[in-house]
C-alpha cells in the first residue's frame, strides 16, 4: 500500500481529514490514534463510550 502510494504520489487521509505521507512512521501514528485501534486496545471502554454518546476522538 505504501509503495503504491509513493509510486503514484498519493497521500493518505485519516478520519479527521489530516493528510498523511506514505511512510510507515506516519501511518503508524495515525493507526494508533484510530477508532479501530482504540477498540482493539480496550473494546469494553470503547463500546461504553459509544453507548454513553461520548465523542470518540
């Protein structure tokens, strides 16, 4: 995925609209801030926050 993006001069975009250069360091940072990662890290807290209508950041 990173090679394809580099070869075509593409950028990635996260849920906040932040543009991310196609390199593993920046992608890792974005993934660690993602809802998917938060769910995998602690599904109970993530779902509790959703149930309470707490904004997921």
